């Protein structure tokens, strides 16, 4: 009984940790894309934007 209860708690915690990690990564990507859009709007070079945001050139070109 105890083992299954403890496993349930660990599984829930692992699920929560995974979801938080995924959310943080998605937020970082969205922020990088927003920055890239602004830099592109200002007329900065695509290569500079890629270096600064760590996004691929083809992703920036599609913005």
C-alpha cells in the first residue's frame, strides 16, 4: 500500500517537473522569437539576429 502511494506521488511530481520544464523552454523560445521580430523590424542583419537569439537563420527569415 505504501509503495504504490509513494510511487503515485513521485509520478505526479515527475509529471509536474516535466510540464514546468517544457513551459519554461516554450517561454524561452517565444521570447527569442519576439526579440528576433523586433530586431528584424529595426533592419538588423539576419546573421546578427541569429547569433544574438540563437535561432536558425531560416526561422528568422520566415518571421
